[in-house]
């Protein structure tokens, strides 16, 4: 059975969450779930420092424990098909092409992305964050003397790296005389 990440559940119904939760009956596994809703981390544990005696059953104490088996967890991401794909270019993006990519071509199996974006239409450096289907692009200043580049990392599961890189590369353009004049109607809608 494929593992299911239930941490970010704000875009699906409670019924669907309950349908996805595993029916594990192994008493050695911790079955506590923290569901994160609309970006808020609802922490249901009291973090007060308590020195518990063995056998303590006080529900206000944090009873973290070893889950009873010993194996290396380091390659679970690779086994489950999680990969990162990096993209870098010394050419700027065309804002309309990049918006089209985000709106129409971004694969659903990309879960996170971040990077520094350079748009031909803007004099600014843009800080890009994507989580699920939501993204932000914040304006910032290039450091004096900095070489302008696009640098983006996509994180997802079972990604088609060649197709993804070709789609992102298609968003590039050559520097134009409009460079640095602002978006003037070419921005995100």
C-alpha cells in the first residue's frame, strides 16, 4: 500500500480524509495524526517538560517513545518516487508563458517548489514559493553586481523530468528593450 501524507488536508473534505487514513491494527505504531488545516498547525500536545516514570499514564505528559523496530528511514523518499528537479537559466522568463505553465501545465504530482525568478518584464528579483496548488511570488531587489538568473527547484513524486524541464524552458525568452520597464498589463491575473 502507498503511504498517504495527511498533513496538508485543507483542500479535501473530512470524509475523504477519513477514507484515506490507514486501518493499521499494529499496537506498536503511533496512530496520532496531526491534520493541518488552511496552513495552521494544530498542535494537540502539551509541550511542558515532565520527567515521567515508566508506566506514567498522565495524559498531559508527552509520551514520545521508540516505535519498536530498527531500520534505516533515509531512502523511503527515493523508494516512494520522491525526487527534486532543478532548473537554472541565464535567460529571463516571459511572464505570460510562466503564468500559463503554472495555470495549465504544472504537474499535479509536484508538491513544492521554490526559487529565484527573473522576468524580462520586471527590474525586480522575484522569490517564488509553491505548495500544492498555491504559490506566492514576492518582489525583491537584485544585489548590486549580481548576475541575474532563474533558479527553481521542484519537489514531487514520480516526476517526468524531461517533460517538466522542457515546459519550464519554453517559458524563457531573450532579453528585450522592455526589460526593467515593469509589468504594464503583463502581470498575473
